[in-house]
């Protein structure tokens, strides 16, 4: 918990691409059921390609936030993308939330989520933040509910990982 007091959250920039890639690959390995992408698909992508793709992930109204320990280690991340079509610009989607297991239960996830919510509230058009979480991930669902997210649906057979079928709760926070 002492480390939690030292946790710093900020939006990532292109200089953080290598750290982001390493953390994302770790998350894809440790929790394959929590992501639409797989480690097997993403491990072959070169760092150069990842750095180029990173620019679109942090375009205006899109961002990735990171949680850093005092020593500068990236230990958590969360992404946000705003819909671009005129009829959908009032919505944005959270993607890729991950905190290293060593920090589960310390409030790191809550701090990342609050940072994201605060950032999104600065976007005048966005009135709704959506996310999807596998129905078996009760700790994450509880975190999202504490932040005000509500379940508005369930997607059956949302992900298939190693022959196991996972359903996802569809959740939204109405700002």
C-alpha cells in the first residue's frame, strides 16, 4: 500500500511506447480472457510498428493513461477512444485496462479509472463512457460500479480463449 501512495498517473506519449508495449504484452499473457487481442497476435508486431500505431491511439480525444511507481516503472494502463461519427460522438469506449497483479487491491485501478473519467469530462461532446468486462471478473466489475458504471447488457459468447467461452457485461457511465 505504501507504493500506492507513490503512484503517479498521467497520459502516455510516444516516448512511452516501449514501456506500454511491454506492459500490454504482459497483460495479454496473464489475462488472455480480458482482452480482444491475443499475445500470440501482438508479440510478432515490431516495436517500430507499435510506435507508429501509438500515434493513432493518442490522437485528439483518444488517450492512454499510465500508472507509474516512484522508480518510473509503468505498472498500469487504461485506454480511451471517442467515437468519431457525428451521431456517435457523445460516446467513448474504455479499452485495455490492466494493472500488474502485484498491485491488485491497492487502489491503483481506481486511481487509473478516476484519471480517465476526469480527462473525459473535459471533452464537451462526451456524455457516456462504455466498457466491456468478462462476467467472471467480479473485482473489475465492482471497481467499475463503484465509479458509477451500470450494466446495460450482456454479450453472450463475446470471447473465446483456448476453447473456453466468455460472456461480457456491457457497462456505461453516464456523465
